[in-house]
C-alpha cells in the first residue's frame, strides 16, 4: 500500500499570503495524484488532478507541482474562503490511499 | 450538476451490520465507478471499495472480508454493507464518483456520521 504523508499537519496563514502544502509518497505514483479541499459539513472538492491540472472552475491561485515522490499544493494568495483542510490522494495503485490532511487556519 | 447524498442509520450496535445508501441526482449511474470512503474522528480518509455500473466490485483488502457494495441502476443508487462492526468503524462515510478504476474522485457526497455504540 502506498502511504501518503502530508506536512505540515496545520498551517497558520494571513489572508493574502502564500500557503505551501506538501504530500510525500512512499513510492512512485507518477503523476496520479489529486488534491482536495474539505470544509466542515461539506463535500470534499477536487482541486488538482494529474499532480498539476486544475479541476473545472478552480481559481488560478491554486497550483500543483511534483518532484519525484514529493508533491506540492500552492495557494498563491489566500482568500477567506480558502481556510479549510486539504488532502492528497494517489490513484496509481490499489488500494487508493489518502494523506492525513493539512489544516489551513487564519493567522 | 451531479449531486451525491448518503443516507442511513446514524447509530449501529456493535457486531451488527452497517448499511448506507448513496443517491445520485442530476446524472446517471452509468457509465461510472462509485466508491465509498470513510474518515474516523481525528484520522485520515480510507477508501473502502468501489462498484462499476455493471456491478463489478473491488474492495480494500483491509475491509474486504466484511464489506459488500451493490448498485441499483433503476433508482440511481448504490449501497454499502459492512458486517460485524466495532467502535473502530465509527466514522464519517462518504460516497463519490470516479471515471475509471483507479482515478480521482469527483464529485463527493457531504458524508454521514455513523457511530457504533451499544
């Protein structure tokens, strides 16, 4: 099973600042990695797939990148609606697995 | 816009069977894959398994012995059954759609909390 480790577990950021979230895989998933945003009581929302492709309707301030087994989600200028939990998911191999999540909080 | 809604009992007794249904609106069950995930309190998400619209299934080996997923294409629903539940099965259960076997999930349901307790 591929284990995804997200860091940091939580991040305090001021509105307008940049947030950088990391997701590391225990083995190669090539580019088969997605990022989601999850707010309490709501359905998780797909942000990025293929490591760097924004899903339909996702603002340009969200971007994804990869370097080997390390993946990064960057939110270039945090808006009030961006404070949430973000988690990654690999879809390279069964069973599909998720990272533990990063909570982005208002500083 | 495709919407998914989970439904089922919020409280299940230990050793009994957990049963949940996901209703799909705004779109068809075919030709997609449909998965169940869960998130125990304070922990990360776990993929439980999927069903293809044809009825083909694939389960997480960690849960395979206790889980079954079925589909009702007529009513645009799919269901999860998990037997012999314990407190460790207490979680928010989500359903979601994917377009191929191993794939990203989009959309998701908002989830339903199931508590296992006597």
